[in-house]
C-alpha cells in the first residue's frame, strides 16, 4: 500500500526574506529582489539579478564554509529548528540540490588538485554532513533546473520504498561570473527584469536563493500538505533548447497526475517554471494545454526571485505550499500581455479562492522535465 508523504516544515532564504513566511508576505506585497547591479567581478556591463547583500552572514556556521555551504546550512537549520526530526536519525535521509555549487572558486584561485576537490559538490556534502552530525553521506541531485523538483521526488520515492521515514531536501545556488557569463553567451539574459509568458519577454533574470523542505511518512504530520507524487521526462531534443511541441513535459505532467490519482479538473493552480525565454514559456504553455489545464490559473515567480537554478524548484514549491494553505494565487510579476500560442490562464493579479491541489513544473538544459503534485489535507 502506498504511503502518504507529508510536508513537515520548510524554509526559504532569498533576497526578499529569510523565512518562508517573510518570503510569502513579500510576494503578497508584490516585492521583487531583482535590481540593477554593477559588479565588475561578475560582468563589465550592468546586469539585472536578485542577489543577497554581500555583507549578509549567518552566525553559527563554520568560518571555513563557502557562501554556498553557509546558505544551505542556514536553510536546513531553520527548517529543522521547530521539529523533532533529526539528521542524526538513521531513518532520515539528507538530499542536496544544486547546479553549480562552489564553481565560483575557480574564478579566483589557480587550478590545483586541492581546488578540484574543494569545488566538488561531494566535498560540500561531506562538510554539511559533519556539521549536522548526519549518519551517512548525503545524496546529491544535480540535473540542471529540475534539480529541486527531482530532489523532492527522490525523497518521496525513498520514503515510499520504506528505506527512510523522513527526508530533508535542501537546495541552493549563488550567482557567479561563471554562471552569468554562461547565460550571456547564449544571449539568454534579459536586459530588463524578466517577463514570464509575456509578449515582450526576451530572456531570463538570474537569482540567488536557498530552500529546504522536510518530508515524512509519520501521520502526526498529516494535517497540512501532502506531496502526492511526481514524474520526470526528457525531450531528447537539444542540449539547451526545449522541445518545440511540449509533448515531453506534457507526458511528465500526465504521469504525475495519474500516479497521484488526480484528474486534470481537480488541479486548482499551476506553479510553472516560466523562465521568460521565448521557447521555454511557449513549450510550457503547449504542455499545459495538452493536459487540458489551459483554464487553470498559472503563475511564474521568476519576476520576484529571478531564476535560482538548483534552488528554483524548492523555493517555488514552498511558495506553492503556502499558496494552498492561504488559498491565495500569487501573480506573475511583470506579466502584461499573453505571448504564447496557447491561451493559458496566466495570473496577473493576486486572487483568493478555495484551493486543494497544485501542480508544480520545471524544465532544464539537456531536455529534462519534472512535475510534482501537492494536496492540502483536512
């Protein structure tokens, strides 16, 4: 018999808030962390991004931690602080999600064997494991921009398998010259704050963030939100360009709904990936329509957070969970006029209505796609 998997606690650290509650309030107040920056070590030209203040620190984390490790440690600590779940418990699995980890270290240090070890995500995982007294080696999920959702799905499946009772899933990415220049080389970075699904969209805005979601099969946590299931797929289309038909993301959505025993007409909201690139948003709109979800309210939070890469799926899932709890559909910041060929219902303004089921989607380089289903209990 399939177990129910419950969302126990969550945390989001972002430029607009240092807790899930602060972040959700900021979104309700239409705040965005995106600003115009002139940071010579990142780019010779000014660029829009959502960045933490450089002086921000989290007391209690080891002095030897990098910015990336410090953010993950702080997010996990804050998610765990009010719960009885422990990373020292053999029934708890720790899963880390990121796309680039400590890649910024190569920008300031000569390549050496020691540096190669230090920038490895596995090395960061070892440091975090020791810091929390974790009983094993953390699992690492690094699969482009679906990393956060895939990490959650991995935690869900490990709990379903009976191997673990609880999963602590955390993700983070920070913006560096390496990352920014990579997207600039694709000519994928917008010269203005991004406009998801808008007719005038012209590229992404990058952002920094960290988030943690704790999952459990313990029924004492069953009064809040369940993660009902999910699925992944791959376009097998292009290393950076998404499918032109949306069929592959549509397949992931269809499988996620079927596995979760949720019909399309039961979905109350969709939290889309919504990167504001021409092809991603068009592909997502097609996938939504292929599943007969075109009348379901859709939002993208990239106009508030920017694209936070390996943290995006987790940050946006946390805000989706809080949307369900408060029956509030958050708007898509900077959206004005529909710019995709399928008439999806992009949320332009906050809207309050009864909600029970939410769909979260993500897609990434290499053609990867993911979809998760969350349900409010009680």
